[in-house]
């Protein structure tokens, strides 16, 4: 059975969890000033992005149009008074900001704990700058399973057999009506694994994000917010 994401690693203590939430907020608040009046901005999904939405709403920016990568983000953004539009309406984005589940030393990411990684990757590609915000415990020496997958319902058993070891996740369908699964094998070479997953029929998208998709990574920890350069050039 797929490992429970809440228990696959040691659970943080209450004091550690409090520090993690503080760091998430710090990373989000460090990214919020990058959003300026008149921009078209992509919003990711997850608990760190929730702090970003609060920070953006507090700034009272003018004529900023947002694209949300999940129904949850869209609902939260609208409730805070942020103007959410469709990606087809806005086209190229000035900026996108999102969290990450894992960040390795080369700048590879694993994303998709919230099952929105397909939309998140599309938004990252459409943005002139893609900024990742994370607390320090998301930094790892090497990426490890699970790698989230979005897969078609048609032929799902055949797809899963081709992806051994992979298993469906017991969660609702993706925002676009597809199944969510996890690849549970080793992640020895992220680029090679990324190509293999992408080339498997039935896979809509996977949660490996290459460094060239990312402009900056803001990592908040006890010592403040560290800014790392990604492989994506501005503009």
C-alpha cells in the first residue's frame, strides 16, 4: 500500500510544527512583494500558498489578475477579494508562485501532494518567472518517493502495470477529472525518471519539476529566508 504522506517520515513535534508554519509564512511573505500592480499572476496550491494569499490580500494591489491551479486556491483567493481568471483568458503570466514537497541540491522539485501538479506545471511553464516558496524541511539531499502522478481512467490497470511500483492514491479526482497515483520506486536520476514517466501512455503528468522551470526558490528557516537561483531566466 502507498505510504501515508503524513506518516512516511517522522512526524514533527508540536514545537517543530509551529516553527514550520512560521517558516511557511515567512517564505510566502518574502515572495508577496514580487507581485506588482497590473500583473498577471499564477497561484499554486497548498498550505504555504495559503499564507501567500493572505499576504497578497493585505497589500491591496490594483488591477492584478490571478490564475488558480486548483478549485481550493480559487475559492480561497476569491473569498479574500483577489480577482481570479482563466489561464486561456490571460495567456502568458508575468509571475507564478507555488510551494514544493521536496527540493534537491540541483533544484529539482517534487510537487503534487495536493494533486494539482498538472495545472501547476502548466502555469509554471506559462510564467515568465516561476518562484517556489518553501520551509526549510522541504530541502532534501536527494529526492525520494512518492512521485505524484495524474493518470487517465481509461486503461488505468495497464498504466499502473507499466509504472510498477505505482499505486492509486485514495483521494478525489484531479481538478480535470483524472486519477491520482504515486510512483513508489527509486528516484536515482530525476531527469531520466521524468522522461520515462512522461513517455508512459496514460500518464497525464507527473510531479517532477526540472530546474529549468524555476526562476527562484525562497527557503525560510531559523536563519531567515534564503534565495536560490533556478535554471529559468527572467522574461
